[in-house]
C-alpha cells in the first residue's frame, strides 16, 4: 500500500507557531510518527509539505500517476477557500482523508467551512498529531474492504 501525506501552509512551523493550539512537537516529530506508522503497517509513505497552492495541486496530480492508494491531506488555511485543491482532490478516485490538528469547529468562524472536504471521503479534526495516524488506519481499512 502507498499513502501520500500532504501538508499545506505553515504546517512546517509546528512546534513554533501557536503552541497552545498545535502543541510543542515539531514538523520533524510529525514526520517521524508518520514514518513509524507506515513501517508498522507495511506501507510506503510519501510526505510532502508546501506553502504554495500550485505545488500542492501538482503533487496531488502526481499521485494519480504514482498509483497512490490513499491520501492524507491537511490543506491548512487552503481548506477554507481553495476550490482549486478541491477540484484536484475530486479528480482522484483513491481514498482521501482531510486532517486538522485542532478542532476547527471550535475556532474562528472562517475555519468552520471546508471547501475541500466534499472531495474527500472522511475528515478527522481535533485529535492532534495522532489524527494523521487515524487517517492512515482509515485508508488501510478502506483498501482492505
């Protein structure tokens, strides 16, 4: 199984920005957790982060040609307004899980709407970094059934 994990803007600043919301762990800590989970699952995991919308769209399109089995995506702020990322996700038929570290529904009003979620199969929010691991389990379960 091959899983692509995409992180959008500012997620590379985990452990630096808004620690009260996102916690003390760094982006490298997150990547280590994801890689370990992939090893435990026997899955190939590819991680990608960009602060640029077009780069995220390009990476989503590459996933099609790489025959990725599932995508975990945290689009960051693009969640709330990127119809371009929505369209790129919608074009892909593999299992897609949107992840948010914080509970976006308990934050500012603009964070309550996800324009990318309708192009995904599932959403996990407010579970901290472990939400990524839950998303990987969700993808594995969907690919077994």
